[in-house]
C-alpha cells in the first residue's frame, strides 16, 4: 500500500470532510498512474495545510475527459453536485480540454478512514 498526497481548494476539502464528495478527479499523469486500489490518500487543504483527511482508494474510473466521467450516471452523485455544467466549469478552470485529451483522466473513488 502506498500513500498519496492530494492538495485541494477549501470547497473540495469541505465537501470531502462532510462526506458529500467521494470521487476526486485528476489528470492521468505519471503521478496518478501510480495510484492503486487499496492505497491511502491524504487530502490537504491548500489554504490551511494543517487540515488533512485520510481516505482509502476503493475504485479508479478512467475516461478521455472529465466531461465523459461526469456523464456516468452511477458516478455523478459522488462528485458533491449533479450539475454537470458546474462540474465542467470548475474543472476547466484548472485543466484545459487539450490537456485532458492528451493525458486522459481518472476519477479516484475513496472512503474516509
């Protein structure tokens, strides 16, 4: 089992802390390719690095783009909102569509420990 740190903005961090969000999306870069089911995640609040949450990876969901990931109806409620437009806008502020298509994406499903 490996441990992976993921830094989150306060809104995402709070959604996880309140158990509304159980999937974190990232580009499938070399760092994320090393994440496996059973690994531990440590979510760190970017704005208050003293705040952290531990979780266990329970599933990995792959797609070409975040939008495709959001279209999966069984996963959608696990993103803290079911508004695909809002999800698309939020993620596109961070990751360009070209970069998503270049690397593909992963939805890291977890449960808090």
